[in-house]
C-alpha cells in the first residue's frame, strides 16, 4: 500500500482514478488545484477546469470515496508560468500549447514535487495514458516505468506528458489509462459518482468561452500590420499578429476566390503572410531543450506527433551543432506546423512516448526556414 496524492480536477477521469486507487488499498488523498483565477461571472460550467462547480464536484467525489480532500490555490504560479507566457508567445508570433506548459510547470511536475516533499509516495492523475513495467500496468509507485499511449487511443493524453523524466514517471500512477472512456463512466456510475456523465472539457481552462483572440486583445496592445501573399503583395491588414497562427484559414478578413492559409507570422515586422496549402508543408523541424522519458535520446526510426490529437508521422532524429537542440527529419510532410508547438517523439510502433521538445525552427518551402528569436 502506498500513500498517493490524486489531482482531482472535478471531472470523471480523476474521480475514477481516485476510486480505483482506493479499491486497490492505497492511502489516497485528493487535492483540487485552483489554477485560473476566473471571476465567477466569467466561469462557464462544463468549460475549462477551474470553475467553482469543478471544485464542488471534486469535493463531492472525495466525500463519496471517503478520502481526505484539499484545495490548493496555485493561481499565482499558474498566472506566472502559463498565462503570462501564453500571451507573450502570441505577441511574438509563436503558438504555445498551454496544456503542455501547465503539465510541465504546474499541475504535474510541480504538484508531484510538492507531493513527495509532503511524504506521499506518488502522484496520480486522470490523464488517459499508460505506465508499463515489463509489459504490465504499473499499480505501485517507486520503480521505473515506461510511458505508453492510452488504451482508448481517441482519448490519449500521453502527448502532454512527454515532459516527464524517468524519476517523475517512477512516482506517478495513471489508473484510467488502462480503461476506455466508456469504462471510466461505467465505473463512476457504479460508484455513485455524480460526475459519471459530466461532459469532457476541451477548452483552454482560462479561456472557457473559447475566444482566444478576445482574451489576448484584453492583454496585448494593438500593433497594425499588413497581410501579404507569397510575392509580398498586400492583400489586407490586421491589428495584431497575435490573432493569427500558422495553418489558420478562417478569420483572415480577406475577400479572395482562392483558399489561403497563414504561412508565416513575423512579429518583428508585424507581417502576416498567407498562401496555398502546399506552402505549409514541413519536412523538418528543430526541438529545443528536449526531454526524454527514457533518460536519453532514442536511436533508430521513430514517429513524431505535433498536435495533441493529430497523427504521428515516421521520422528520425539528427544531432545538431547546438547540443540544446535536436533536428527531426520527417519521412512525410506535416502541414500547418507553428513555432511553439510541441514535437513529441514516439517509438516506431507508435505506442511508447519517448519525449520531445518545443518546435523552434521548421522548414517552409515557400521561403526561408522559420526560426524563433532567442528568448522566445
């Protein structure tokens, strides 16, 4: 039996994770993190994961399970480590993934560190991903583990956990990764948990209405600039590069018979470049300060995934002259790759998550390679 801290978001997955650990005989404590400090009038029930309703749902689940429950206010660190960099990245023409950043700096890595400092043997979450040791599911923290995709591939969240180190994985439990979503809901219903039919949340937790441009417009200055085509012809104008991301097709404000996509966002000149879909093809990228769940870079063929629910593509890793970067050469192009996204590396059979890093350079056939400026 182990002492396990369970991060309870208020959703069905983390509630069932706690229930399964109780059934296995672990000493379980639930904790709900207050992350985004949203005014009550801005909270949208069922959207995001930081509403008052979510905290109450987590509390009710803990009461039914008979486990201690606490709320930890981490809104200041969340603002500093996630929300502020999110806006800054968009202002720099970069497209961040706040869920990856949050797991890296707050609700996984930082929470696990705090849990261990308080004497817990490990941290459990409701992420849909699997931990395996010698091919079997890990049910006890404290020894080495491999990070694998979830049984329910449609719900797989291994992508946002690529930042985990071998030591962190050794002190982590992911109970629901071995279940399908339907099975998770069935377990919740059998245990009398009111969140059994609670809808999944797909929005950025601090933008519950899904209006990213509106959120950024309240935090970033207006910086007008041109929208140009591949030849440099001005097609329109904008009031901030933060309204755009590479691959975007809608909301460009252009009246043209051809379908155009954002192919480049240049914050230095406040220029947004658009072009045809083929101009989005990317056959290589560079990842900065990559981390490896195995403790070392993989060798041989791999697969790389650049979106949380996108498909992976065959690739190989190539060392660069910069020891803090690794080049990824793709066997097939990906389209709409934006700087700032996470490039996550999987095994050749696409099951084991090996690690990854933030995309800081990428090919663009329509022009010079894009690269993030130092410090971005």
